[in-house]
C-alpha cells in the first residue's frame, strides 16, 4: 500500500497523529481501521504545513583556530 507520504518530518507528524487516534480509541483499532484515518483532513493539514527542506548546503564558519580568513 502506497500512501505517498514522504520520509522525514511529514512522516513523523502523520505517525504521531495516527498514534494519537489509536490512543483515543483505547488501543482497539487494527491496522486497516487506523490507516483509514490517513484520509482525514487533519493529515492533509499536516502535510500542507510542513515545508520540504531545501538542499542548500550550509557554509561552515571557520573555527577559532582555523587558518581560513573570516
């Protein structure tokens, strides 16, 4: 089953949401019932609120004992 949720922060938030749904239902939902909650509007909101990380490389600042000029 492909849910098209990218790895990383989005997946973490969706799993946390599903965990909370499971807890609210007294741990009685099985896998299929829990995966039905992927269609909830809350999951759409989670996926929309987190921006994709950019692949920009961060420049390292030279250390105090570095030979590089600042």
